[in-house]
């Protein structure tokens, strides 16, 4: 199999409706979640920098607002990871698997023609 044949197979896959649907689904999840998380993280950093009195407010014992929000950052990270894995398993992986199998089949066909 030569590079031109291989490139043609991948170009057809890239041009396919399935590939564009896959990219679109991924972008519709990743972009808003990334923007939301970065906003949430930036809010924490700005509060820690400019709102000392608020962040040092004790909630109970030695637990203050800064600690609770900081721990919430970790919880949010795990939540986003769980949501992405669930999203990928149900919405992205089936299309990606079909596309990969189609590409592999085409590559075998091109190789078999030689």
C-alpha cells in the first residue's frame, strides 16, 4: 500500500458525515464544560486574591470558605471526569468505533488490491 492510497482513505474518512458528527458532538460537550470549569477556577483564584475577608470566613471550627471552595474544585474535577466518560461511552465511542472499523476495512481493501 502506498502513501497516496492511505492518504485517500483517511481523506475520505475526514470528509465523511460521521467524522464531522463526531467532532461536533465532542465540541458541544468539551467547549462549554471547559469554559464553565475555567470560569469556576478563575473565580476561586480571584476570590482568594481579592476577597480575603470572605474567603477567611469560618463556617465551622477551622473550616473556612476558601477550604470548602478549594475542595469543591476537586469534586468538580471528578464530576466532570465522570460526566465525560459517560458522554464518551454513549455518544462518542460508538461513532468512533464504526468510523475506525470502516477505515480499517477500506485500508484492508486497498491493501488487498495490490
